[in-house]
């Protein structure tokens, strides 16, 4: 029959302190209680842990072999306890971030670097997805948070606007529209536009802008 964790702890303290008296003081229990638990441990194990020589305990070969493993057990227990405290305080664990591709190669790595500097024991997983997939992952609980462009359109999720910016247009050098400070949908109505498809947030925003301007979008996805 295996010995209990409490019996292992008593055994460990006796081995480390060298006597029942010192172990009892360290554990804040009586000396008879320590002796009784040692005896119970020996009965469960089926072999002697200590030889009694002139009121002193001498560890047996079996005890010395067992002690090395017991130390490892309590190291694991102490690690688990520390981890539990860190998880409670938000200092350890796993953070899964779903993000659109544009952020996955720019602001997300920078944010993760700062985050890890403050919480080095937290592992971070980055999932690079399309905007709708980001929303779905967070809604399904498969990601802790997500970064996307445009409205999320999901009533069960909370969102925060991190920043707003204008959409740029890249033109060939010397193009007739290159000198303009800003372009509207009407300016681009007769131009072939290369843009994301309407299934993506930016593409959908462009389609809406052209529709509101009542002009067609000759685009290439």
C-alpha cells in the first residue's frame, strides 16, 4: 500500500533534520505523532526506513533511495502551488490571441513582447486568421481575445476601438490621381481597383463606400 503525502512529508523532514525531535518542531506536531507516522509508513511500504541506534535514527539504503524521489515529489507540489497562485493573480498561464494577418506581423508581436516582459511565465499563442474567423474563434472560446478591422457584428462579444485610421490608395508614379491629397469612391469609379474581397472587413468597407457614392467598383480581389 502506498504511503500518504503526509507520511512522505514526515519522512522528508526526518531525513532533512536528522531527528524526530527536529522534524516534530518543523512540522509543529508532537514527537509521538512523528514516530507513529514513520511506523505507519514502514508498515505500508513493507521495509524499514530507519535503524534505531542508541536513540538515533540511521536511514536505511532503501530510505536513502526513496528520499531522492520524495524530494522530487515535493518540488513538484511546491511548483504546482506557486503556479496556482500565479494563475490566480494573472501572472502565469496561456493566452491565445486571434488576429488578422496585418496585425499578426506588426503590432501583435510588439504587444506580446511587452506583455511577456511583465509576465514571463505566460505562454502566448497567436492565431493568424481572417476577420470573420477571428470573431468566430473568440465567440467559441477558442481564443481569449481577437484583433480585427471594422465592426465585429457579434452581440455576445465586447469590443474596444484601439485606433482609427484612413485607408490608403497606392497609385503608379505619374498617375492622373497621384497629385490629389485624398481620393473618394467617385475618383476611383472608372479605375480598376485591387482590394480585398467583400468577405474581408476592409473589402466590405470599400464596397460599402462605393455603394454609398452610387458608383460601381471595378475591382480585382
